[in-house]
């Protein structure tokens, strides 16, 4: 991997109203693979459990934006999920980054990929969130390899927290830090 990013597992999360997809990378950050689909009400605790089990230091949460880049209600839900995850992880004493990654059209792409692979209709629901999580995480891994920097927008624990780097501009897809 290029740049000064440390080796380690990363997680990818696709937040839906009913279900949340979870994916993880290998230690070298080369490829994302599906983990599971979790009911929304259990998702924050399940992601925190996967962080602990895998030793992940970074969690990429998909941030759904419109094609114009604006954020709607779904983006607000993803931001709320990310903030809840940061709050839960902050109690561990470990510094785990939670980052929001622009994920325009990943769910649409996931449905298309499932359809093209022969899965039809109702069978999509159980795995589409996992496929979308894989797509989100793979996008982040590709950005990391090409830029040497973490992808996405760091979710801050509190405004002015001295342990957090400054938030990136809202329009950027990556932040130049090496945490």
C-alpha cells in the first residue's frame, strides 16, 4: 500500500432503514468481503462487536447523497448511525476512526449486480445491504491505495476534541491524514 497508512482490517457499513450491511477487508486493505446483514436495531452493537473481534481501526459508513451531492433524510440517518457508533466505540479506550464515505448509487449498483448474477427479487433483500457494504468499503480501499490517505470524512466525537484532526471540507472524498 502507498502512503503511510498502517496495515489493518477496515469495516464497511451500509445503513438502511430496516437492515444494515457489514463488510470487512483483509489486513492489507486489498479486498472487501461481505460479513452479514443485521437488523437495524442491533447494528451499532454488532458493528462494535466486529471492530473488537477483527481488531479494526477504521469503520467506513456509507453516506448516501443525491446525484447533485445534497444530503437528504437517508444521509441524516447515516450520520446519526455514525455518531452513535462513535459514542459506543469511545468507551473502549481505543482510537477507532469512523468515517463517512460518499456512496451515491451503491445500493442501485448492488441490486444490479445481484440481478445480473441471477438472484431475483425477494432474495436481494437479504444480501443487498452486504453487497452495498462491500462496494462502499472497496471504494474506500481503492482511494487509500491510490492516494495514500484515508477515504471519507472523519466523524468527530465532539466539536473541538483535541484528539481528532479537523473535519475535512464537505465536498471532499478523502482527507489527507495518516491516522
